[in-house]
C-alpha cells in the first residue's frame, strides 16, 4: 500500500486507509515510475537493503548520463 500513499502525496491528499485504489492517470511521470518501481520490488520481495543499493546504482548511472548530456549541449 506504499504506492497508495505515494500517489496521494503528489496530489496533497491524506490517504484513507480504507481506500483501495487511487488513479494515477493524471499523475506526473516521476510518480508513475516510482509507483511502478515500488510495485515491482515489492512483488518480487526484494529486500530493502538490496533495493536501495540497486536504486543508488541506477541513480549514479542516470546522474552520469545527465552530466554527459549537459556537456554535449
């Protein structure tokens, strides 16, 4: 249910624990991606330490790509 809190947060709403679904149709792309990643990691029972380590690797890779793109401009 963490994705429920995340998707509600972007809209500035408090999460009703009884609410089962939240539409992400109008959510920003980063929120949609975060929800997808959370669901993927939780569905596969990835340990939090493993997920955080992998996400940090991804973060560093994308930061490098961002710097390279900025240099190319």
